C-alpha cells in the first residue's frame, strides 16, 4: 500500500498539539515521527491523536528530549532505543542512563525509527563525544539490520543535528567553529549513509537555500537563514518506493510554530 511518512521536531508537543493535530488533518500523513516532545509518557496528549485514528508510541522521561510515532497503518514491535545506544549523565556523580532519543516500530510494513540525535553543544564538549558515539552505535545497528535482511524496509528519520553539506547552512562562515558542521560529525553521518541508507528527500528538494530548521532569534526565518538538519534516510528497498518528498516550510510560519518544519516522504506500493 502507499504510505505517506513524515518527521517533525515539534519542540514541545504540549505547546504545539493543536498545530500538530491541524497539520495531520490537512496533510494526509499515515505515519508521523516526532522529536523533542519534551514530556513524560503520562503527559503525552495521546487521546488527541487517537481521536484522529492514529495509534501512538512514545518515550519520554522529563522536560527534555522525547520521541514518538503516530500511525494510522498500525504499530507493532515497538522498541525503545537501539542496541548499543550510549547513555548520558548531565550531572557529576549521577550514573549515565539512556535518554529518550530513539523509538522504533513497524508501521504499514516499514520499520520506522524516530531519532533525536544528541546536539553536541560545542566543539570540545563531552556532549560531542557522546553524540559521535551515539551515531557510531546507530551505524553499527542499522548496518546490521541490512546485513540480516538486505530487502528490509527501514526509515531512519528525525532531527540529526548535523548539516552534512555546506549548502545545508545559510552561511558556513557563521558555523566555522561550531558543531553540526564539524568534520567528525559529517563523517559520522556519512557512516550511516555508507552502511546502506540514502537521503531520500534531497533529490526532490535540492539546495542551496533549502532548510528544515530556523532559529527563533535574529529573524532567522524571515531572513531565510536556516539549516537542513532533519532527514529521512532510507534503506535500498525503501528508497526504491519513494515517489516524492517535500519540506513543509509553511508550517514554520505563524504564532506558536516549532523552529523545525515537517519533512514528508511519499512511498508507492
């Protein structure tokens, strides 16, 4: 069957649930992966989406991070975190624990992973080491899925917090000493691609000047000063099904918008 898949960093689902519901009602999306829900499981507004006919899976531990999957084509084999996913502790003396950054499920025959890759903060920060280790663990796991089944339909979707090409930021000179564009981060992203996954959106939304994120400050959105950091990476079997893709820039406009835009991919039967 045809499946319309989307990913969206909503930057607090409780603040933006009305916008997400309205967008789902007009977008005809079958599966939506959410990032930065910023709530515990018991705070997630599940009923609002079930009213629209979506099954819901969510993992969130606090007011930070949080990922979810909404599907009207079924959800099965839900998995929180991928094998080898590193843990993190922000406080000295507190044992590291897995964060709510990865959630996988089978939806309409596609294994969808909603991913919120660690930010990395700044060059030299331990959080960047954590980010790189997290991506390496993802590369190993994702590559293993394709080794086990080369025809597996897998979508790695979400906020990758990496701009893999210079055209993916509005001005490279602004980011020359920043995370998101550093060689180790780009190499880590490329490692996932080389494990067998391709960016299925870029062929339909070529740059330069095509972004998925615009900071709230300094009029970045109206000045078209953004970053392309949200991606759908598909396995070969999934990539063969892609019939179209778009970035819904309009959803970044208006009061109460997330700082990210939804990314939408159409899969043909």
